[in-house]
């Protein structure tokens, strides 16, 4: 068998074990490895005593984490790296381990059906449907709150709602944890938020809003996005990571409905996993498109150019990108 000079199968072999890092990270998070090491470096025996996990099990996963640079080892002691100290300690505001906590129970089992799903083009279970979706999102939305909060705070700073003299009405669509409305309400005392989501998800929204002490600034509307009552005259509408699960047809309809719910001069803000116009990058957004294949009936990821076209068709003007922490910039546009 001949091979091209300089080409090796190393990358393919690495990808063959690609499921291991998220599983190891999940196990470490669930056994509080990063949390106890945040108290200070510890030996394997000390970590086992602090977590209650077995020394054999911890040795295996902690050595993998050293190899992945999520832990460092100094003699017999393990310690956090700057990356894990910032993003993998559950008590810190930058914690990004929420999605990893769902790997073994909710995410990977569905991906194991990928061969069949590619053949049929249909998921085994669609989380964009209220019945199955509510059960999936009840805990998930809270766990991914830290993923969106920095971007939501950036949006709040950009909009500078505290400089407006009158009350500002915010429509938080598919509110989930309420992260977008919470960040905007924190930025200005004149902000009132209407949060819309499925009835099975709203209790999680309400609990998070209450934790931030903002319940008196929120009202809650239960229902599907295309049938729920949005009201009218809102100054801001946020769609935080929802278009990808809706698919093109429902997304266009949702944007038209949102346009009608905004006041003249109102802003729509959209968070998405954007792909480039040719759908060749970035790889994270391309992977997320495959995740939509696995988990939704019509979901996908879209480019700024596609979403801009839909916004203009709905009546919005001046679509633009706002750089923000997260997988992609935010997409903003204005109702004239």
C-alpha cells in the first residue's frame, strides 16, 4: 500500500479517541476534582480523601487531564492550570463546565445514533419540540448560564439603557435561564423584562431571576414562540441561541413576529453559532450544525449573511455584528 509522503494517520488516531476528553472532564467535574484543587495543590491520596472518589479512578483521569493541560503536576501534587482555575471551578462566575455535565447522560447517547440520523435526516428525539425539549432544557439552561452571561453583559454595555430617560421594555425570547434579560436588567434600573419560554422551562427562568433579586422587574409568558403573545412596543428583543434549533422557515417567521413586537427604533439582538458564507469555518459552528442534525427536526447553523437577509425581509434595517465573548459576535438590527 502506498501513502503520500509526509502524511500520517496520527490525526485520525487522535480523533478516534476524541470522545475521551469531554468524558474525562465530566467525571472530574462531577467528582469535584477542580473544586477541591482550587483550595490548593493536593496529592492523589489527598484528592481522593477530599472527593470521596477512588484513588485508581482519580489517577487515571487526573493524569489524562495533565496531558490535556487542564491540570499540572509538581512531584506528587496535582494543581490547577490558569485555564481550569478560571473556567472549571464550579463556584466561580466563569465556570464553563455546565455543558460537560450533560455529556454522558444527554448528549453523547444521541450522537451514538448519528449513522441512522444521517441516513434518514431525522433525529431520534427532537429537543426543539416542547414535550421532549422541556425535560432536556429544565436543568441545561441553568448550567449554560455562564456561557452567555459575558456576551449579554457586553450587549448591555453597548445598548447603554441606563442613559434612557423613560422605562425600557425588553422582550427575552426563548429566555431559558433568563440570562439575557438579567444582564440587561442589571445594567439599568429602568429596564422591565418579558421572558417567553415553554411552561416546563419557565420555572428555571423564574428561579434564576429570583436568585439575582430581579423578580419584580420580570413578567413571564408561557408558550411556543410562534403562538405565544409577545405584546408590542418593546425597545429591545433578544434571541439567545434559538434560531439554530428553529431552522430557516420558523426562524424567518419568528423574526417577522419579533419585528411586530418592537417599537420604532427598537433593537433586535441575536446570539448564534455563526458559520462563514461558504460553510467552511469555524469548525465549532460546523460541529454545532451537526449537533442540530442530531437533536432537532430542521435546525442548523447560519451565516451572518443569511440572517441579515432574513432580518431585512422582516423589515429590519442596518444589520451589524457586535463583537462579544462567546462562540460568535452578536447580530444586531433596528426596526425603523
